[in-house]
C-alpha cells in the first residue's frame, strides 16, 4: 500500500539547473568571443606586413634596375593581392599604399642609394612597425 501512495519522481532537469547552465554558457561566450575577434585583427596586420615585404623588395629591384626614379603612389590594392593604380609624381620615391581593406602604410626609397625606410602602418588599432 505504501508503494501506491509514493509518487514516482520523473527524470530531467529542474528550471533552476537549466538557468545555471545557461548562465555558465553565457559567461564562457562573453569571454571567448572578444578573444576570437583578436585573431581577425592579427591576421589583417600580418597580411599588411607581408604586403609591405613584397612591395619593398619590388621597390628595391626597381631602384637597382633604374626603373624607379620618381615618387610612386599606389592608390589601391585589389582583394586578390594585386596592386593597381601606379602613378609617378615627382623625384624622391615615396610610396604610399592605401587599400581601404585593412590598413594603410607609407615608406620612402632613396632613388640614389636604393635605401628603403621602414613604413609606418596606420591601422584601426594604432601604428604598427613591420618586423
């Protein structure tokens, strides 16, 4: 007779247990999402540094061959990594890149010696100096 009077307990989670689990997941998400956003910024900065390396080597070759004797402004960089919009300005080889995708950077080349000065990279996170 006692067994008939006892209620069987149903399995499952209580409302309080579910709220605690959701709160823990929300805290973990609040910590993880900003950290993952930092990876995107780092990737963009590294892409700009690689672009700088490629362009500075091309500039050094152009100066050594005598094909670059004046300022060059690179007005846009395609999303595929190709550079378009080269135009000669005057006589001290200042290169500017503004691709409107990640960041912009400027560096100078001494046309007489071929010396390339490291650029200043302007980004949303501040000024970056390439390695």
